[in-house]
C-alpha cells in the first residue's frame, strides 16, 4: 500500500517539473487516490509477471536462483 502523503508530494514535484496545472474541478485527494490505485494495480500485475519469470512458471531453476542469492548484497 502506497503512502498517500508521499504520493501527494511526489505528484506535486512532477507537476512542477512538467509545469502542469491540475484542473480546478479535480479534487487533489481524489487524484492522489486514483493515481495510487492505478499504481498499486500495475505493481500487483508486475509482481505476478516477475514471480512467474523468476520461478520459471512453476519449474524453478534452483541453481540459477542460488546464483541470484549469492550475487545479492543481502548477507546470507
């Protein structure tokens, strides 16, 4: 779940950068919520796709996964 306050601030920066102005009839909180929902939906689909790829659609290559684990900066 995205932090709505952080997203509101982020949208403000991006709008400033692009010199965008939000239409007066659009509520800022509603825009933040709609953007968060859109992003969360997209993130869920992205995670599902990456899960399938990482675990080779249910036939994981554990040697490849071990290599990924060894290459990660997390202590193991």
